[in-house]
């Protein structure tokens, strides 16, 4: 199957990207094997959420010599972010307690972990969170825009910085990523919170969890928000941890036909799952049509 594509800032991106998450514990060899098998099925862009994925991708691209092979690397917003010269992740419990205090609890029920203490940041301390450019640049240097022109930036700390009111740090990160030759895509976890809060960021698209089943967000509200959103949206976890695999055609039709998302990053654990998804995609004519948003 020839995967349909969209264009983001002059670069092609397939409308369905495979994220290989093998159930076995054979490390990068199983990732490599599934990458090879899905490539034979037509896949040419792979989600690369870990160092093992990145190394497998580099090895596979070198072996095939296929310069069109593309990766989608991840850069967490905590990378380089610091408080008083210490990595921000050392204060994770304090951040969680602060977010729980300043934002309505119903927004993040079932999403935020329980903090290990009740200590919170003062506004003065929040203002002192800064970006360590040396650490951030070191993290970015692990990637090559020739292999991964798009870079997913954010993840859980992206949402957390937004919740703390520090979108300015994310603006700095986005600018730095662009200076290094990458096209940034903001990746968040709190769908109905992330899209409106992160919209000012100068990114090519916004990647958020959205599917027909996941109950970590208000589906009607999220759907309405995405339909009205005037920037490209990419669906993360489109098959709800695999629970919609047997309903793949309906799951993707919902995303591409009803919500008009640009692309979807689908997790697969086996060659069989990849084949079933590809077969479902063949039955969705709208995938051959360029999406509504520009």
C-alpha cells in the first residue's frame, strides 16, 4: 500500500505513522524486525520514542540506503529545564502538587499521579524555572534533521509547564529547535487543555491523544475543539491502547472523516497488527484526499 501523505512546512508526512511497541523483551532487535516487516508493507515513516528506536532506525536506514525513510523523534520539555541549577524532574512531586492546587481537579482526574508530598512552588519559584540551553542543545544534538525533520516536543512536562504558566520556556525551546533545522510538533497529553493553551506556539502541528474510546478526556468537548481548531492536529493513541484494533476502520474513519485530523500515530506490537491496520486504511477513501486544514 502507498501511504497517503500531507505536507507540513514543505515536508511530507504519512497520514498514518507506526509506533513499534513490541510485547517481547528482545530490545532493539525486535524493534528492528518489525520496522523491516512494516517497511515491506509500505511504511516509510516511524515513530522513534526511545534511544532503542532511534538506533534501530539508523541501522535500518543505513542498510536499505532508502533516503526517503523518515523518523519522528521525541524531545521531552523537561530536557534542559531547571530550577536553581537542578534538573526540573527532581522536583516532580512538587510540580504535581502545585498543578493540583492551581487548576480545577476535574481537568486532570485519572491523569496526574499522586504526589509524594504536599509541598508546592510559590509564584516566585515558578518564575525562577529556567531553560539550560547547554543541556537542551546537547539533547537536540542526538537527532539529525535529515533522518527526523519533524521533532515532537513537549509530552507530560510540556503540559505541566503550560499549567504553571511558563509557556515562555516552550517558546524558547521551539525557537531553538527551529534554529537547529527541525520542524517542531508540540506533543501534549491533556487534550482539551493542551490545544487552546499551546496554540500560540510556533509549531507545525499539535499531537494529542484522541480516539473514540479513551476516557481520560471529555470526548464530546475534545471532538468539538478539534473540529474548530484552525491548526493541524495529529492523533496519538488512535486505537486506545489496542482496544479498538478490531474496529480499526471505524476508529480511523472517526479521526479522518469526522475530526479531519492530519495524521495518526498508531502503536503496533506485531506484523499482524500492522497488516490489519493497513487493510482497514484501504477501506477509507477520504485518506486519499488532502485534509481540510491548510
